[in-house]
C-alpha cells in the first residue's frame, strides 16, 4: 500500500493513526502541497490535489474516512475501527463527520488565516469558525460524560478523526476550560498510535515555526 500524505496534514494524521492501529505497513510518500512544483506533480496523480491518497495495487482510494473503511474491511488484525454493530457503526460515522466537518475544517480556517498577511485576513470567517468550534465543544463536553472514547469504550475511526483536530485546537482554540474534553485529549495523547503520529510531525512543526 502506497500512501500519499504529509505529516502536518490533519487528514493525513487521521489516516496514519488508523494504519498504526491496524498494525499495517505502508509505503509513505510525503507530498509538498505548499510548493508549486510538488502541488503540480501531485495533481498529475490525483487531479483534486487533496491529501491523503491511498494506492493499493490497481485501486486508488481518496479521502481519509474512505481509506480507513477500506483498511478495516481488508486488514483482519489490529483495532476494529468500524464496529460490526450497525447502530454503533452509524454513531462512529456520525462522530467522524462531527470531528472532520465541525472541528477540523474550522481549525484549518483559523490556521491558514493566521498565515496570511494582515490585509488579506478574513476575521468574519475566523469568527464563524470559532463559533462552530464552541458549539462542538459544548456538545462534546456533555457527550463525554458517558463515553470513554468518541463512541463508547472502544477506540474507533471517530477517535482517529478527533486526535489531529484537537491536537491543533489545544493551541488555536484552547479547550482547557472543558474538563471532559481535556481528559479525552489526554487519553488520546497517550495512545501509542497518536503518540507516534505527533512525534512524526514535530520536525515539520519546528521547521514551520522557524
């Protein structure tokens, strides 16, 4: 399996966490989307230019959630990321969407807006993103009163999605005042698959900061 990704990309991190949970090897290829040459070369492989992308023999599988479902269907070992029970699997997919659409995407809005020159920033979009995040925080802090992981007591695809978003948001839009989210993040941050992905990102974060 050949995975096109970048260690700083949240959707890439989500997918790599799943690979580690499934104890499945893959051939990594880092794509430099922020560089014109890298972006142009990658668009020849995948015209939409989005990360991550899995190529497995003659199959090309885009989108992090679809890649994770593909892994879960084909790799018998490791963590079961999509539960067999249809009702539980529905709730996993729902929370996967919550974390992707209403935490991760608003997080990206805040992050990339902060990289723009002052005159090109969009404070309205950032304010809307923060409002969405706060709504999810309120929901999640209540939800986690009765759940160890995103859905019940078993780690799942939804947790793969939560970890990268919360990893960035702890600095971009802190949740320290939300005790259950903080405790959940601490559990995620101790998970070996998440630790590994965060460690792999550190050199790239240091380079970006410099």
